[in-house]
């Protein structure tokens, strides 16, 4: 038995992800979504296109028959931009922003600061100024969040019995995937997205009449009335000081018996795992002022804001669920 195999796997891991990133960026899966193709059909050198396509075959992303290539089912669903379940937006964001910043993980660890300025020369500022600095980058980022939402929101909404609540407002709700999941599971509950104007405008492509769209900044503007608020992939963006401000604002306007539904990766209380949550915590170091937390760490923050009965649930998807009540 080769006991070095786990080390070799880690050495090679970035090559696999970067191969997928490049194939998405070059439109490989978009073209193959329209039908089988040959290496000369992709708009760049046929010899290098063939090498990339062949590399995607053992990755399980492309199937090959003779000199014809076609998308594997998983790539057709999650990597082609034409698919409603596409994760291409987050992959493009990972390729253009996260991958370069992760190259300076050592700097982030030494200095404890995000890598936007050292990597791209941007002055310090709000993280969403970076995410939304061009229309295409804004779209890629929001589509990426939408892709993750499509595979996590149903599980988050199903983690607890929410029938007691009447109005759900998702703070920073992006494309509205979480309110849409709430509306599908609880047809009698009214739902809304409260997010920055650019995100709300983009959300119009993805929600129907069941989800109201309200523009605003949850740190500055009055929060819309609700007895259940949601924050999905929000709290991990911020320092504990800013989280306390947001939780205090939410708790202040919640009626008795109201709740807060949180969708985040949960670290084990003993910090021994899960590995994906630890990788995401390093990712937050690289690109934000935040980090991932355990259920106990969230419980401390929530109880300090006045919440009680804090429950956590592992969903089996990339995001777990926490429900805190204002009893």
C-alpha cells in the first residue's frame, strides 16, 4: 500500500479544479450542451482543446466516442450555463477571483487580512464593492450563489417545522432561492427578499409572484416586518462585532415567538471537521473579514442578542441550518 497517496492527491487537487475552471471559462460545457462536438469546434487551438477535453473525460465531466465529445449528465446539469441548476457562475468567480487570492493564502495567514488589495490592487472597502465591480462579475457572483442555493435551500427549509410562522424575509437573499423554497413548502407563508438594489433587480429573473422584492441595506435601513428572518451565507462574511450589530437589529424588530433561520456551514464543536467547513473558513479569511463557526459559537452570539432555543441541523448539503427563537 502506498501511504503517500493522500499527500499526492492533495498535491494534484488544484490541477483538477483548475481544469474544470478553464473548461467552464472557455465555454466547453456550453457548446456541448447544444450537441456533440470535435476539438476544432471550440474557438481556440484544436490540439489544446483536444487535450483539455481528454482531461475532462476521466474527471467524469465529458464523454468521448471516437473524435466526438459530449457532456456527461452531471456537467450538462451543473456546468452548462444554459441549465437552471448551473453552478458556472460560482466557478467563474472562483477562477477569476478566489483562485488568484488563494495563491497568497500565506499572506492572509500572516497578516489576517483579505487578499483583494495584494492580489488585484483594489483599495480596502466593502466586500460587495469587489464582487459587484462590473456587471459581468456581479452576475457571475449572484449566479454562483443561486447555484448553491438550488442545491441547499430545500434542505435548509426542511430542517425545522416552520408552520408557526407567517411572514419570511430573507436578508441578503440574492436571487430568492430560499424564499422560493419556503413558499413551496409552506404555501400559506408570505415571503420576501431584502437585499441591495443591484441584487434585487437581478432577482427578478428568478422569483415569481410569491416572493416580494425589497431593496435595502440590512445594516442601515429599517428591516421589513416579519416573524421569521433568514440569513444564508451572510453571517460568515463578517466580524463578530458586525454580526452582533445585525443580530441585535433583527432581534429588536422580531415579535415574541419570532425566529431567525441561518444557513451556513457548521464546524464541529471540537473543530475536528468537517473538512469542507474548514476549507470554507480559510476561504473567508482570503476574501472577507469573516469565518465559519460551530453551532456553539453561533449559540453564544445569538443568546447574547436575546435569542433562545438555538437548534442546529446537519442537512447533508453544502449548507447546514440553525433556528433561533425570540421566546
